[in-house]
């Protein structure tokens, strides 16, 4: 059974840093495209970042230069390092599996982890 | 950057057909996916590659995609279908892109 479990969220002051983790089971992270999606309170889904199976990474303009996506193949875990956090980064962050191609859908999602940026 | 546009809300009576649209430039040349999200829950994939249903999704869900509009259709809508629905596509400029979401109300 495919499962994704996020952790690492919490309350952080503006300008601070957090690292989110997404532990995967039932499939291999390194052979799939893995994404981070966030949802601000009461708002819609916003794509944040993707790491492809060839290790290439891409980011939404809103987080470029501040967030870094990575994975640890030995732990089958996806990460999102978030620096210089702003109030507008407050959201539930979901990791999702995109399968093995750009046209593949996000077919499995974690339960999400809440990040609150506030002083 | 690529954008997808959805109506903010759609209302339907129980047992009737609900149609949720998603518009984007030449969207018909891309694959559209749809996600259902209930309050406090994670999104769930309900349609992919325009008209394919994942395992476990009822047959009353169907999809189409042509020219600039993708449509998610729910036939015989039930109260349990009430949720927010998001369309999604992939574009080389923005990678994964979501529509703004449509709140489906069954009343």
C-alpha cells in the first residue's frame, strides 16, 4: 500500500527556517516524480516544487531561492527545506507522488503538515 | 505562466448531473486531472488523463477535454459528492498547475 507521511510543520517566526519531511512506503521515491503542494487557510491548492527521477528540481516563483526540495533514497524520504519564511508561506503542506512522467497525475497524497509563520 | 480557470461554485440537486469546467489555453493539447477535497482532508485523485478513473472512483464520474476546456461530469450526484474540486495540468513553464477550485454544493 502506498503511503506518504509528512512531518516537521509548526509555528515559526518570520525569517526562520523549517525542514519538512515526507516518509514514503509502498513505492520507491527515487523512481517517481515527487511534489510539494501547499494550501493556505481557506484557499486553493498551490504547487510548490517538484523533483524528477533524474534529480532535476523546479520551484514556483513564490518560493524560488528560499525553498529547496531533496530526497534521501536510503530513507525513501522527500524533504522541503524552507528558509526566509514569510507570513504568506503559512499553509498546509502536502507531499504527493506524481508517478513517472510529467503527464502523470498526483495519485497519492500525504495527510499534510501545517506551517504557521507568525511572530 | 500557464493558468487554469474554474467557476468558484456549482450547485446541483441530488440525482442530477453536475458539470465542472476548467479552462486554459489549448488545454485540450494537455492531459487534465481532477481532485476532490473534503474539508480537513487531503485531495483525492478522481480523474486523470482527461477521462480515466482511478480504482475505487464511482462510474458516475466522467471526464472530457477538448480545445480550451476540460470538464468533470458527475451523473446522479449524491450528497457524498459535495466537496471542492480542482483541475490540474502540466505545463513546461509552470510544471504542475492547479485551477482555483470549484465548490460543489448538492442541495
